[in-house]
C-alpha cells in the first residue's frame, strides 16, 4: 500500500521515488538532517516500510531529534558523506547493491556532487536519484556538471526544473536508471500529474 502525505518532503521527492522505484523499496539518503520535516525518506520508511539508511554530518543539530523520534527506525550514520563507506553500510543493513532511491541533499552543491561520485563510484546503483544542485545560489552550474556525470553513467533525466516555493528558483534535477520507464517532464508537469 502506498501512503503519501503531500506536505512531508520538500518538493515531492518521496512521491517521485514511489513512482520510479517499482518494487525496490530501499534507499540511501545523503543529507538526513531533520528526521521528519522536509524529509525525503520519512514517508518511505514510516508509511511505506522501505528499508535504507541516512548519512548526516551535522550531529550537533540533529542527533537528539533522531534519537527521540518515535517513528524512524532505519539507521542514520553521523559521518561525512564524501568519504563514507556506502558498501559497508549496505552490507551492515542487509541491503542490495542495487537500490531503489538515492536522495542527494547536502550543502553546498560541490559537496553534493562529491558525495554523488563517492556513492556511485563504490558500485551502488539506483532506480532513481534526486540530485540537489541549488543552481540559484551556486557559482558553478552543478546542474550541468551533475547531469553530465549521471547521464554518462547511463541515468536518464526524468524531471527538470524542480523548485520549492518559487518556480524560478530551481534546486534539483531528478534521474532514473536506463531500465526505468519514466517519461521526461518538467516539475510543473510532475506536480500536475500528482493532482490527477
């Protein structure tokens, strides 16, 4: 059963993961931050019983929230995503090397890109990826840089021009693996499809 509360993730990333992952109910979340608010994985884990793990560097701000959260049971690692051992974490959590969803959401954009390379170059693959490039505040175009890197690996662009509150402030591009049948669309088109 798929259950989604429309206001949980920042910009419907969890809805995208549910649509793009098929029956692969697993995830890696790079940038766990708050366990509940604006979480890309809260509903996947809590309402839909996905298995996975999160990585978050800012232990001082968020650890107590995770430890007192009544719903989150999947593991969070308090570590630097850029030099983290994703293969060891997958094995520790009895997860496959090919997972459903990779959520990439740390700041600033060069760090997100470095973490992207780290997890994928360790051999993990995913049905879908949400890549935060924060184009609106970057001195380099990490949308272009990240898109080239991911498409060179065979991933396909699925959703472009993702925004939060302001339609002209683009924050992410979303991707799917080559075998995933997901038509390319803009974020506005994706939101319109949710409303149907």
